[in-house]
C-alpha cells in the first residue's frame, strides 16, 4: 500500500491552481468530488512562485490549497517544484544553465534546463526540498513526495566535464585502467592525465543518430549523466528525509525513455511512478510491455500511474482524441498490470502556453457536462468497488523478458552492423508474441533472480556483464528454458569484444559458434526452413543473419537462401536439466507466435483464460484470491467463455459463469 492513510486506489492528477484566479477554486473542488478525485498533485512547476528571490520563500498559497482540498477529502501528492528553476536564478547564476551537444549554452526558458552538476542548482534544489519537508512533513493531507518531474536531458558544460573526470577516476582508479577499457590505443587516443579527457559531444566523438567513434567513452558518459541526475534526486530525497521518515518518495518516470537507467534509479525510489502517453497508433502490446517494465523495476511491487491524458495530448504530430471508452479501457490495462493509482495530467486545462491544448478532466468549457468528464467520473465511481480486493495485489508470471538500459545504450552506439537494429523494437517483438498468447510476462533487469521463472528471454543481449552468464547457466541447469537472439554475447560491460568467437561467454551454454554476421536492408528477407514439426514448414526473417556452426546444439531451422543456405538459423541446446535457444535472425511474427506457443506448452505455461483475438487478459493475486482482467480492445462486442468456473464480476457486483458478451472497449474484472 502506498500510504495507509488513504487505503484506496488513488484517483487524481496534476493540479495547478496558481494558474487560476481564486474565484474558480471552489468550482474545481466541486467537480473533483463529482469525478471521485481523491488525490491532487501540487507544486510541480511552482519554484518561481515559492521563491521569488534568493532569500525569500512564500508558501502561503500552498498552505491554502492543501488545506482547502483536504477539507473536502482530497489528499496531496506534493512535488518539490525543482523541474524548472526561476528566471532570477538563471540571471544571477548562469552556471545553472545547460550546454547542448553542439557546445551552445542555453538561456532561461522551457523546463529541465538546469545543469545537474551545477553547485548552485544543487544548493537551491536541496534547500527548497528541505523547506517544503520542514513545513509539510506532518500535514495530514500529504501522502507522498514527488521530486522534480520527468528527469531527462544531458548537459555538456565545463562543470559536467570536470565532474565526468571525477566520476571516471572513482570508477577506474587509474588512467592506465581507463585507457585499457576504452581501448584508447585506437586512433592514438591514449590519455596520460585525467584533465585531457573531454566529453563525447558533437565537438569531439559523437555525431547524429548515436554515432560515436569511441563507444566506451560514450557509454560511460551516458552512465555518468544518468548518475548525475540521480544524484540530484537523491539530494532532495535526503533533504525530505531530515523531516519526514514516513511518507514515500517518488519521481515520475517515462517508460522506455532512453536517457536514464531506470533499474538503477528504482533502487532509490520508494514507489515507482510513471507517465503513460501512447499515441492512437501505439500498439496496445507496447503499452502493456511498458506497464510490465515499470512494475519490474522493483521486482513486481505495485506502481503508480502518475499521468495519462483523459482525452488528447498536445505534443505529438497528430493529437487525436481518445475514442469513447478508451480512457477507461487503458486505465484498467494499467490496473491489470500492477498499478495502484489512476491519475491524469491535468485536472483543469491551462489557458496559455504549450499545454493549453493538452487534455484535462475539466475542459475549457468549465463544467462537468462533457464526454471526457463523464468517463473520468465513471472510472472514479468504479474504483470505489475495486480498492479493497485489488489494492497491493501482485501480478504472477512464469515468463521473464530481460531489459537492460546499459545494453540498450551499447547497441545504439555500436558502429554497425545495421542502422535499422533497434533494441526496444526487438524486445517488443518477443513481448508481443507472449501478449497475443495472453501469457503474463515480467520485464526484468539483469540483477533479478531467475529461479522463479520457467522461461527467460533476452533478445539482443549484446552486452554480457561480468558474471551474468553464470546466472543464466545456473537457471538453465536447474531446468529453465533460456532464449536469446542474434547480436548477443558480443561485448562486456565496457563494450570490448569478448574474444574467442561469438556469442562470447554464452558460447558453451548455447552450443554454437557464430562466424560472421550479415546485415541487409530490412526489406530483404530470407527463409527459415523448419527441421521440426511444431509449426509451419517455412517462415521469413530479416535484418541480421548470423552465420553459425553448432557445437552440440540441435538445429531447429535452417536458412533457405543466399550463400548460407542450409546453415542453422534456430538452434536448441540441452544444458543440464534445461534448454538454451538461439534465434540467429529477426523472424516474422508468425514464427514467434508458434515458437512462444511451443515453449509455453513445453514449460507448462498457460493463459488463465482462452479469449478471442484482440482481447487482453491479465491477472493479479492477493490473499489466495485471483482477479482476472478481461479487456476488449476490439471495435465490436465479443463472446467470452468462462466455461464452468464461477466468478464474481466486481464491476457489476454479480456472479457469472459460462458465456458472456463483452461490449466493444468493454472491461471485466473477475474474482475467482
């Protein structure tokens, strides 16, 4: 439970009363209560309002807002306001301004514009967090602290360059060690003093599209920038903890956002929260995967859906409305995959600046008689039925997919083999196959315990960190099934190639040796000719093509054309009591569907319900009870066969069994 003082599924969102005249505040509160809003996120971008100059703090407006909402039964998620520094600070202390990858110093404007290694920024961010904690730590309305907002962006200023050198010295100890792991004998890059090191930018090693002449330098820079922003978060965290030892602390993450290592960040966050903004054409399976990833950051602990739009966004090329029923449907997708909150950006739509056309619970018309408000209110009413059974329940899974930000950075920075190789896309392909089979999946990092899973999939495991191969080998020896793909086992954590043949440290486990890697335009395909009979006889594959030799592995499929016709493209190796699979190219969806079906059947992994296509199921468990979410993503009604099992329909508060007609975009939440 996020906070026992509000033992409900939280329903709320970002509220910015400072943007409005006081005459409208009471009307806001009236409509919040109509919508079932019980938590408001306050103070996200209010630093300039809270601190008009270097020595003055003014929280009277915040006192009034928190108290007014609390008197009406609405609690506060209190942000620290540090996501955008005040104009006076930028004018007086230009060291807080970021420098971009081209070497240009920013001026005041936008947001996320502070250098994370600026002593001035850190000083004032820590101070205001401490002032807020001192004032509100014991306020009964404050349930959780929200540090900054959507951390991101890199800085290339002189302060960051000096801090990078310190970070490197702490990591490697000596320049000689650094030269070795960066392979600086290449192109005469040998360093003899720490002060000779410069940041990898467009002025030095990097170019557009994540191209880098020295991947080791660029990889460490990404680690350093992620750590620098994390240090800023930790400063505010520690400042709050001086006065508040009870309330949880979070910051809102952004799904598969590329710049920060969220598994490392999650260790410092009490409860994971994130902002979900799919486009109208984002695959439903991709959103499901991202929910599962956010849940996986803290080993299955329930997370907060901190932001979603009730209707439309403002920053995409085409900002389509959420069609009727979609907001409700997607809210329950989040709940089904581990969320304990449904929150929105924003509660009242702004009248100016770039978010004036971003959707809100209260639209510009200013009353409750809108389609969007009615949908929000419907969800708010339904959540009152679900809090007791669902709150703090867990999502069970026997399948895991490995996702590693450092591995992703290394793949993106690699000088080849294909510009079209995208790590997240390949991970999603495998996730989608499980999703379409309605098999629950945990998205895990490389530190997660594997023993609780039957099947572990690690697509494009390019970087095998020290000792990780031993963890995988132990999992397989004990009876697990492991699957990895092309472009795996190539390098260590420093992006240095593991010698002795690909896939490096995974070679013995997989029972193969990869001699060459062919990279062709994505439109060029090859055939996969099956040697076993559990699927079709032929499939297609594309993108990369490993030319491999078996060293004990059994050939499952062979290439059908090109000069490597007849060479293995899919292999299976017995290892201890388990199996290790290798897929040497990027296969079509039909192959992955058949492969996943085969692996799940062999490993006794089954969907909880059999449902028609485009109907999603997910399961949460608590106190020996099972709760099944059935979500109809189709544009027509569909029949769900519950067979002879008897369920309690939590939304309709009635028992059901047999065949049920589920309306378009409809939701069932069933207690078994």
